C-alpha cells in the first residue's frame, strides 16, 4: 500500500509551516501550531509533511534546533546549558541526548573539539547583547 501523493495546492501551506519552524525553532512549537500555520488538521498536516519532506515535523524541528546549537557551540563561548535554552529545549538531558544522537558526540565534546582547534569564539556577552542568538535567556 503506497501513500497518496500530496496535493500540489497544499505545498505552499506546508512550506509556510516549515518556514515557521525555521524562523521560530527556539519557541515552543507543537503539531497544533504548525498545522494551524498550514491551515489543515494536525493529522492531515503530519501525514502530508512527512510525505513531502521525508520526516515528521517533530524530527524536522529537532534537527533545526540541533543545527543552530552546533553553530553556537562552534562559534561562541556560550555554555552548553545556555545553548540548550537558546535553541528551545527546556531540559538539558533531552537536549544532550538529541544532540548526541544526531551529531555523534555530546555537546560538551563538540564544543571542546572546536575550542581545541584554536578558533577564537565569539564572547557570549556579544551573542546576548547584539542579538546573535535567536532567543534571550529568562532572567
């Protein structure tokens, strides 16, 4: 049994939801909010998104968050905990587990690898002061 093709007129709506995930990945996004951005029911959205992009919205969002975390850990001296919060995770354990699963090493190991290469990191205060991060940490 093969999946039905996604109607072509739905593609711009799926792109709108994907763009929302790309722009607001650090915010608490869920299936309901992404489906609302696409203007379809969450179950139809889930099926069509997975058929179009080859992954569920949750997997897409997690990959986007971890990509941004890699950028921050590679190029700044922001701590792993700060990075976790900046990319939209609320649990350091969940963040570290997903990071390790997708990257093949822990966030601390990843950061240390790039620190050892001698590239001077962007100071964390610049990241926060100049909006280089997409999300501010809570006070």
